[in-house]
C-alpha cells in the first residue's frame, strides 16, 4: 500500500471514529496505530517501541510546559468574574450606540481572549454573561447568538493562544513573533464584527431597546476596573518581545496577576478549586490530543504520506494560490468536526512542508511560516462557526433559551462574510501579519 492510500485509510478510519463520538485524541491514537500495523504487516513491536518513547520525546520540549500556565490564567479569568467586568466596562463606553450592546459583547470577547486563549471557553463564558443582557434589550435571537458565536473565536486568535504555541513548536517558529503577528489580524477581526453588528442593528433598530448613556466619570471608573487586564496583556506580550522574560516567566507572571485579580474580585476557595481542577482537566485533554496527533503523524510519515502528498501537489500543475485555496477549504471542512488544537496538530505536519515549497507573494521562509500560521489559525476559527456543525454554534445555542440551531446558523452568516473578507485581506496583503517584524 503506497503512502497516499495508507494515509487515506488511516484518516478515513479516524473520521469514522470521530463520527462515533470517540474523543479526538483517542481517535488519533487508534488511527496512528493502524498506520504502524499497515506498514509492518501487523507486527506490534515497532508500535510499542514508538509508544514507549513518544511521550518523553514530545514533552521534553520546554515550550509545551507553558500550556498549563496559560490554561490556569484562563481559569482564573473565568472563575474570577473577569468576563462580566469586561462586558460592563465596554457597555459603559459604547452600549448606547446603535447595536452598541452587541459591540460591547464582541469587545469583551476580544479582551477575554487576551487572557483566556480558548475559543470554546470564551464563547461559553460570554454566552452566560452577555446573552441575557442582549435578550433583555430585545436584540433579535439571530443577532445576539451570531455575535457571541463569532466573537468567541477571538479567544484563539488574540494572544496568548494555545494553538499558536503548538504551531510554533511544530514548525520551530518563535512564539513571541507569532503572538505579535496575531495582534493586527485580531484587531481587524474586531473591526469587521463591529461593522456587521452596526449594519444589522440599523436594520432592526426599531425592535432594540436602547442602553443608557453613562457619564464620563462612570466611564473612567470602568477603565480603572479593567486596568488589570491591560497590565496582564502587556506583561505577557511585551515581556516576551522586550526580552526581559522568557515564555514561561511571562506566562507565570500573567497567571499570578490574573489570580490576584480574581481573588480581589471575590474568588475564594471554591473558585480556586474549580480553577485548579479545570486546569488539570483541560491540560490533560490537550496533552492527550498532542500525543494522539504525534502518533498519527509519525505513522503517516513512516508510510511517506506527507512526502507523497507534497510530490503529488507540486506535480499536479496547480498554481500556488490554488494549492493554498484547497488547504483553506480543507480547514473549513475539518472545523465542522474537530476543535482548533486538533486541526493544527493533525494538519500542520502535512500542509506546512507543502506551503514552504511554494512561491507565495515573494515571502522568505521565516516570513511564510509566520504568515501561514496566522492564516491557518483564522481559517480554523471560521471552522468553529461554520454551519451546521461548528462547535461554537452548539455552545451558544445551549445558553440561549428557546433558540434553534437553525436560528444560530442564520445569525452567523453575516459574520462569516466578514471573516472571508478578512482572510482575503491577510492572504493577499501578508505585510499586515508581518508588520511587527520590521
């Protein structure tokens, strides 16, 4: 069996297992084991030897040790009431605009994403905080749920981002550089969502109950309340870029600052316990996915599937842009079945070598690695809100009373349009993701 056929069998088996609701990490492990059995004709020795060494080989990477720290920072943000503080502060400044309360929710998702780093956690938390207020002010179900589902994806784009850390480890790219490269595309995403909300709100303004206009003293007071968020963000990002802290040190400082702020906001023993347990559970899940993806990618590489695929693509006569388009479409399809981290772990070892061999916009190798990381992450986040199976859609529907999945799916369509425009901009103007590189 050649590499492409073996890869097709293994990936097909994995998708079947995922369709049977098996955990994605376990599905990858079983598919990877199948690769080894196919290559060695059912002999278990190579598989067992690989499993014996795989865990240590992967987790001896110092960069991966930072993931539980960032997860802990996000848990402190969730259980410390940071999401409601961000939403209330944003509402005081722009809540009285047309569609301002929905814009406040999107802005709060961006701020929360700068602390949490998880799209699913951002969507879950902000659904509980912002959806009741949007519904109380008579925002339509489509606009309210679409806003939260779309803005929730900012959790994995605005740094710090766990998928970006994993991408950096897989491609040997600077994590600090990737974090900086994601800032401008993240702000562009917020601006696009604001524009969509404004257009939709103008069309339905007659049914929306206006939010009160707050005084300037109340607005300034809200800035003092969210100042710790800015301090944490600056500590992590500019600590890395300024060179006075490595990744683990910056993450530790950010987690400590977030924990102190959560305690100051009222988090006590129960909240601390939930934060620690949540960190352990999330980290274990992430590491299981990492190990599963490692075994699967190792099995595919053993059968020469990535090399065979690269040779086939480069010899197919497709233009570089056509190849890139096919890769982006695959991400959109996978996003309906897998979370962002699983997609990055599964696809980057396959797609990254192909991208690095293509001539795209005159980019150098390091520039291409940074640019593709941002583009891939943006498409991955769109997969999380692509009807009918995007994960964020199910989360928001769960917290919106008497709302069907069809309503949430229709509400997300205008935001998908904004996302497509943003991807086109970043794809054809790579400098926007490389501006911080000088």
